C-alpha cells in the first residue's frame, strides 16, 4: 500500500513537472522566428520610364502568378499587348495600409501611359507596390516559417493533414489505442514499419520536448505529455501549433517549417489559396519530406498525394467528383528556388546598422519586420552592370584576367538618392561567394581626379568658373622633395592657361594644383571637414589630385551634397522596424544638414555637366541617356584605381574598378568605370526623369570672353560664351584682350546685319 502511494505521488509530481514544462513552452514564444528584411515599396505613375517587361519581372519577384485569363484573385497577373493586368495583394506597412485591387497598366514606348482600376474604371495618379522580401536573419536552426492562424487554413488542408496523419484527432485524448493497434497490424503484415501509430499530439510532444530516440522511456514520456497537452489546450490550438511546426522540406541550408511556408515554397501561393490537390500534396509530404517532396521524386509524391485524397474520400470529407478531379491534376510546383542571399553586401551592411538597435539573438528569434531603402530592380541592374563591365575589361585587356577567384579584377557600386540618403543598391564586389569583403564600406582607395570637384568648391568664395588658372609646368617642394605634376590630357598641354570650367572638364592636373595653391591648402582642408571623411586629409599639394585614401561610400555621400542642393544626407538603409504583430518599434528619420549654399552646389554641378558634355566623360553622350548628367572620372597613379561618380537630378551612383592588391587596371575611369555606370542607368529608366538641374536664387548668367573670363566687350571678343556666377562674384570688368569698339559704329553694324538677314 505504501509503495502504491509512493508511486502515485511520484507520478503526480512527475506529471506536475511535465505540465509546468508544457505550459512554460506554450505560453512563451514557441519558435525562434527570424527577422525578415524587406525592400522599399515601388511607386508607379503615368509618364514614368518603366517598360512592360521590367514591370512584369518586378511583379514576378513579388510572387505574382502569370495566368492566361483575366486576374480574378489576388496575386494573379496577365500580360497583353501594351498592358499588364494584375490583381494586387493586400499589403500593410507602417506608412500605408492598402487592400488588394485589380488594376490595368498601359504602356507606350517604354513608359507607363495610364493606371486604372478594372473593377471601377477609375484612373489612378499613383500606385504603390508592396515591398519584396530580400532576406532573413536566421539563428543556428536555420528554419523558415510563415505563421498562419487555424482560421486561415482551408478546410481541405486541415482534413488532408488529418487523413494523412491522424484521422481520429478530434475523437481521442492525446493517444489513440485504435490507431496504435491498426499500425501494429499493418506493420506486422508488411514485415516492416509502414505506418506509425503516433497522434498529432504525440508528434507535437516529441518535436517540442523530446529526442527522436526510439526508447520505451521516450515513448512513455510522449504519451504522458500528450495527455497533459490535451487536458490543458483546445484541439484547435493544438492543431494550429502542429500545422505551423511540421517540417516540410529543405531549401539549401534552410528548413521549411509549417504549412504556410510550404505553400509558398512549393506552389508560390498563400495558404488560403491552395487547391484540394495541392492541399493533399502538402499533407502527403509530412510523413517523410526527404522521400515525398515533389522536388525529389515527383511520381512518388503523386502516389502519396493520391493516397491522401482517397483517405479523405473514405472519410466522406470530399465527394467522388472532387476526388476524381483532384486525382487527374498533375503535380505542378513553382519550381525549386534555393534561398540564395539577395543583395548580400547590402544585407551585411544592414546587419551592422541594426547592431545599434537589436542584439543578434533578437534578430534571430523575435520575428521583426525590417523595411529598408533597397530597390531590388536597381540592385539587380547594378550587379549585372558590374559583372558585364568587368568581363568586358578582361576580354579587352587580356592581362587583367586572373584564374584565382580571390585575385580577380574587382569592382563596386553604390546607388543613392542624394536628397534623402536612401541607399537603393550596394554591390561590394563581383562575387560574394568568393569574397565577402565589402569594397564600398570597408576599402580605402585613392580617389584620384574624382576628388577634384572639392578643390574647386573650396575656391568658390573667391573665384568663378570663368577664372583663369595656370597650366604651365611647375615644381613644388613636399617634405623637402621636388614634385612636378603632369597633365594626362594631351590636348591641354599646349595651353598656358585655362578656365576653371575647362580645367575640371579636362581633369587638368597642373591647373587644379595651381587652383589649390591659390585657394590655400589649409582652406581646402577646412572646406572638407564638414564632409566627415573618416580618413585623414593633409594640406599637401598632391591633395589636389586625390593622393590620399577615401572610403567609397563616404565619397558617394560627399557628392550627394552637389546633387542635393548643398545638403549632406547621411546614408540610410533602414526605414522602419515592426514587431511580429505589426507594431512600429523604430522609424528612421532623415538626418540631413546644410553644408554649402544651393548656389555653390549648382555651380559645381554645372561644371560637372561640362565634364560629361565636353570633358573626360564625354563618351557618356553615346549612351543616349535622357536629360543632363553631371559627373567626374577618376584615375590614380599607374592606373591602380578607376572611378566614375555621376548623377542626374534624381539619382547618384558611384563605380570603382581595381584590384584589391593594387595591381594596375591599365584603363582610365572613363574606360573602366564609366561604361558600368552608363549600363546601370540605362537599365533603370524609372529613376531618370530627364529633368534638368534647377538654378537656385543667387546664381546669375553673364556673357563673358572665353579667353579672359571677363565681360565680353561688345562685338570684339571672338568667342563670347554664357557663364554662370554666384551673384556677388559677377565680373565687373570688361575684357582687356579685346577692347570695345565705337558703340555708334557697333549700332550701325547691327542695323546692317539686321537688313542683310531680311528676305
């Protein structure tokens, strides 16, 4: 009797202990939920440069399915001549909630012509597409799941899972004696294990609390825990946890868990939209994903699906006509897509930015939603342009090819919206698998001539684009050693002086050093301090030629000041972060500060337009980009680094090409980097409006003599030209090289010219 009491007490205590474990686990977060990273949303509007094929690719990347007929359900789309019809998904982000609506977009010559709702006929002035998932922060388990409520799961999928795994689920209390006996009989007849007797509740207990070891002790624990779970929780709660937990396959190194994720992985559909045949396919995979996955053996998968369908029919859960229709359906999956890390260099940069807000453990378990500034179409275009550009270079200059992947010619691209600092794309190297070193954020390279615009900026308090600079050879003493800069451009060597505009356009070294000395090297350094370069800048004459190191991201940010009307915008990768319930946790705020006046920014931009129209970047004209472009090439000593930084009124991109070990590229920035920039811009017309840069207040235009830079003297200056000036630095002296003639005689000549030109 005492022994029985002791055994009962021990069993009670043990049951109480197990009950505590179950309650603690079920009341807390059940799974480690990786934080999901999303791209920015995509704005569409009539007149935008977005062709039909490009938009179709964007919609496919968002998971929209191409169908033959008219889209009647969310997530469907079809293409017709000159238009795309799409039934948009619901989407919810911190800044906007929008229900799914059917729309038609019409196209004309590579632009969106109109956007209208097909249900109401209303024209839409603007449309916003939902963000695209670009990655997740996984913990050590590397699990991926899409949590779904039991109310979201179709009845057919619930019944298929029950038919496949536990048809008596709603009739037992944790374990099923009938099921155990049936499994024993089937296995005995087959002479091997063909059927399991475990209930769904037992499977849940084993997965959450126990090891897979087949021992009597483990099985006993499983039974006890199953009963406790059934006593403490409703059947619907247990089934919901089970359907979100079951392992249903593998994508590379990432496990697919739960029916929500499986529906996306196998059929690219949300769980609510799957058909009866697809539901039976998912349910059939549960028993052995490595055996029944359609990506492993489609015929075996079909046989298992059919067995599930017949089991559902035997329970009268589906009609005979539904059975025959589902059996006739082929296994049609979306196609295995191993989850490759998208925008990997950007993701690495993002993770460093997030370190200030969240611990690595939080990112891998809290299920945060992180909305970023990345545009996946721009990212894709940048990656392709860099790869093609480096391949072209290696073909044109055979000595650049390297067999060792770690020694290959490298490049990097960063694309930014100048006025917001939003990073639209980041490519830190040609192959992330070969090298995770991010050359945009981690490398330090000499900018060469790409630094010259900042020398010209420092001079704008006293000089103008028309001011004359010496182009004569001159020797400077640096640390007691002579230094004589030379000019790379042969055509300007014969000129003893050039204007500031011409010197920058032609990337004239001698004239730029002369400018730096006239301005004062200390003044140049002082001008650079607010730009917040992390590398030291010292007042040496070679500073004028970019003979110091910079971080490429910092150089791109500095150019944003010219493109952004004098405002420095700090690079942003994160816009919003929400928790797993959609509550806003943190929101990025634009961090901008005015560094220079809009007038100075415009003067530099206008001079950089000359670099493109008549200077070292004039090859860009052959690419037929819409609207004006401002930019600067850069080439360092012995061709170790090749640069091009260019921008329109909408967008800025920096391209760097070089070897990590400093081997010469044997090509200038115009030849090595500029074509990559141009190809990138051609691929993203939606970001190039074609608008010119707006002249701000404080800038005026005057006609000056191209030889003296002073006011043109009537008809006597042989080559007068229009030039822009900051209003307090407008020249007030007439050209001394070509004195004005008699004004009366000039008037008579003008009248003669007028009549000579009349019909």
